[in-house]
């Protein structure tokens, strides 16, 4: 049972070094899952795929099998889907901590909670992270208690110690974000950006959950994501200590998740619009540009 205590913020992920705060390139286990035959990505069993991820320059993977990641020289990251069972959240967080995960992200609640219930669940998250000494980052996600921007901001007002996994595509499509004043919306969302310490990289539009971000036709949407990512990196850098890192994980879902656009391939069959393997590398490159811009902005301030 989690004891009541004054909340404290989950720590940043860190590597124990004295190096300057940095960006860490990770990947979700979903991104290389079920890659089609025409993809440039890895084939084979899990060990072979994870070895290829390491060789390609990825340092971490969010996975349900942390030992496989460790065996490949990757940092494992945990994930949780919790509806309302605080004991389950504690048990899963302990499992991921003891398995060597650097942190865990959690999709929490259903979106139908009262404000009081949201505070109860979020307060428990903070208490568990403190008790276990394990960073837990609350994910912005549809069908959870963070699906609404306004209610998430109200939650931050009550519990400013919260730290987030910014999966901003859910707000972008869920709120039809570009329908209105984007500058006003970004200003309102700043408390979330300031508290984001982990990100799932995926670009959506107001209608599609997963775009081909490298397509010049989608640059309008990508530019908005760049602004959100850069603001989040600035929030991290303002208080980051030596050895801290901000992990970004491209999370590009396969066709069975109904996220990617489907198009006719050369054989006339329906296929994913783009190669998740090469798109992941593109998103990492964009995130690195955004991180460099955040560093430059703080140096100039």
C-alpha cells in the first residue's frame, strides 16, 4: 500500500556520468514490429532485430522484454496501462525497476474520471515513483485521463510535480489542434512542455494518426511538432543536471493498429504508406535538430 506523503517530482533519467545533459535516441518495440518485406528494416528473431537496433545507433528500447534489450546492449524502458488499480501500478513499476529499466511511462485512467479521481491516481503515481526511486512519466494519450488538454492543465495546477511522456499526436488529432489559434494553444500547453521528460515521436494530422513525416507535403504538421518538441527540450534543459538525458522513442505503429495511411503498392495490394524503419531515423534526426535549437535558445537567453 502506498503511504501518503508530500509529492516530489520523478527524477530525470540519467546515466551516472558527469556529461552535459543530452538527447538519447531510443525506439519503441512497435516500430520495427511486423515490417513489410519491402522495408529496409531488420528481419529475424528478437535478438537479431535488437542487435540491428543497437548497430543502427539506438541506445534504448521501450519493450515488454527488458532482458532481451540488455542482452543487446540497449537500455530498456518500461510501460504500463493502468485503469484505476494503484496496487497494480506499484507492482508493475517495481517489476520494471528491478528488471533494469531506466524509467516507465504510464497510460493512466480512462478519461471518464472525476477531477478528484484524477488527483488520486496522479498523486499515487508520484508517491510510487518516490517510494521506488523509479521515474514514472504520465503519458498524454487518448482514452486516458490526460486525453483532454484543459483537464491535464488543471491537474498540473494541483500537482505541479508531475512529469510527462509527451505523446502529443493524441492531442493533435484528438483536439483537431490546428482548428484555431495555434499560438494561443501552444502558450496554454506550456506547463506540459515544461514538465515533459520523455517523448514518443510520431507525427499526426487532424485526421490521420500517423503521417509520413519526411513527406514535404506534411511539413505544416511537422513544423508544429518541431515547436512542441523544442519547447519540451527547453523545459528539460532549464533544470537538467550533468548525466541527465531526455529519451525520445519513435513509436510508429504497424498496419494492424489502423494508424498509418494505407496506399496501393506496385502489386496493387494495400500497404503502409511509408517505411517505419527509415521514418524512425528521420524523426530522430529532427529531434536532434530540435534539441540543438533548444540548447541554442537557452544559451542566447
